[in-house]
């Protein structure tokens, strides 16, 4: 598989995953961009939800865990520099598009 095709494949995979993470976070009203929130979700702590929806919270947690697995696989296939650049570009696109819905009133850094 050529490098360009490989990067497009992984870009599409991460883009789809991030969009689904944003969707589930929006349903639960989870401010993913606030410090410590991603960690709380991964620790199965629903206190970070602004809206109680156990099914969406469970899916959000599973998607975040899948993201870490995918990141590891992308490192193996693309190399760490290329994978990080790809993930950062998609993260920035998501922040630009949905950042207001994922950030608390005081703002915050990306988790």
C-alpha cells in the first residue's frame, strides 16, 4: 500500500472516530476539552456528564479507549511522526468545528 493511500486510510478512520466521540460527548454534555475530563470518562466516572445518558456515556468511553488502540496501530503502520501529525490535524479540525460544545465556560486545553 502506498504511503499516500495509507495516510488517507488512517485519516478517514480517525476522522470518523473523532466525529462519533464528539457526537456521544454532545449527547451526554461532556466537556471533553476541559482538563481532566477525558481521564474521568476513561475511569468510568459519569459525574462529568451534564446530561444523564448511560448508554451514550458507555459508548463514549469505549470510543475513547478505541482511539488509544487505533493510535498505537497508526504508529506501527505510519510511524510516530506521521501518525501524530495526522491525529493533530484532525483534532484541530474537530476543535475548530465543535470546540464550543466540548469546552466549559472557563475554556481549557485539549485533553
